[in-house]
């Protein structure tokens, strides 16, 4: 039976764990050939093995999203391994939970380099390959904190807000070339970013402020990303999709 992404090649950044890994597994199950990029080599290679063990097709590439050379090499690997590129998921990101006065310039630059510049570079070096395929789909992972305010997360919020508007800018620039660009805005999702990086009290407070009263699962984000990646979303571009258990509806 044909999958929802049969025949397509997808590049996912930050694919070694968390939401990126869930997307890589789901995309492969739906027939995509997946290029999984991450700085975490062992985890990324293990993910690719598990996809292959279950009959899927995937290749790991060591990708640092802050590096132009690394992006160029990753897109080259996609083209030399699978012959084309149809989907880019800019998923890699890091969290930062400090406010304006507490954030050092070094910390600011690092968060912006990974979360915002990384998304820009991903689009810049993937778009020529998407164009060659006759069009494609880019999904940029922002956050509820790329839309609404929260105290003490200045650099992360700046970076995720940039992802939201870069998405609309690129959507407008490439609409005539059949390249769709959309952003996804997860609420709190159970991944290592949260289990290792968010203090217990804060986690509880976010869950309490979430109308569904729970954290989301990486697979629940992956399902929305899959829809946007597939041809089912053929009339969807420049849009922002909340996957937040109702958080921003209040
Ligand atoms: P995660 O920490 O589990 O995964 C992030 C991945 O990005 C890791 O595999 C990490 O190695 C990779 N990464 C970090 N820096 C990189 C770099 N320079 N180059 C390449 N890869 C790099 O977190 P996650 O929750 O799966 O996050 C995925 C995305 O979702 C991120 O953009 C995050 O900001 C966003 N997000 C997460 C939540 C949440 O609650 N978990 C909420 C909203 C948005």
C-alpha cells in the first residue's frame, strides 16, 4: 500500500531524539526516504538502524545547523544518496530559560544561531534542491513561545518569533514555485528538552495552564508535521499550526 509520503525524500534536522526522531520514524513508515541530521552521532545512527530494522529507508548525517558547510554537505548527501529532495523539517533547537537581564550575549548568540540562523540556513541550502524536484514542503518548528509571551525566556522567544515570520516571508517568496512553507508551534511536549531542561515546578505550571491538562507526545506533533509535508496540504502555505492542547486558545 502506498504511504502518504511515498516517493519523497525528507531532510529532518535535530532528528536524533525527541520530536525529530518521531518525525523521522513516521515519515519512513509513510514511505519517505529520510535524511536524519543531528550533532548527536550515536543517537542519530541508532535511530537510522531502528528505521531500517522496521523496513524503512533512512541515512544519518552529522549536521550542525549553525554551519553553512554542514548544511551544504547534508543537502549534497540527500541528492547523492536518494537523488532528490522534497521535504525539509527545520526541527533542531535548544531551550533557554533566562530573562533579559540574566541572559549573557554569548547565550543569546548561541540560541539565535541554532534556533533562528539554523532555520534560515536550512531553507537557503535546501530550496535549490526542492526547486529541482518541481516544488516541495518546508516545515519550520517554532513554539507557542514564538507567539505568546512567558517571563524569563528572552532569547528562545526571540528565536522562535523569528522562525514564525521567516516562515511567512519564505512562503511568500516561493509560492509561485510550488514550495510551501509553514510553521508548527508545539506546546509542552515530553522530550529530553523538557525532561532534562525544564524545572519540575515550571513543568507542572505549564501543564496546569494547558486546557487538556497534560503534556503532548512527540508523535502528536509528528502527525501534524506529516500532514504539512504531504500533498494533502497542497493549499496550505504561510500558515502556523498550534499543537498545544488548547494553550493559546484561552
Ligand atoms: P530535543 O532536545 O529532544 O531535540 C532537539 C534536537 O536538536 C536534539 O537531537 C539536538 O541534538 C538537536 N540539536 C541541537 N543543536 C543542534 C545543532 N546545532 N545542529 C543540529 N542539531 C542540533 O527537543 P525537542 O522537544 O524534540 O525539540 C524539537 C523542536 O521543538 C525544537 O526546535 C524545540 O525548540 C521545539 N519545541 C519543543 C517543545 C517541547 O516542549 N519539547 C515545545 C515547543 C517547541
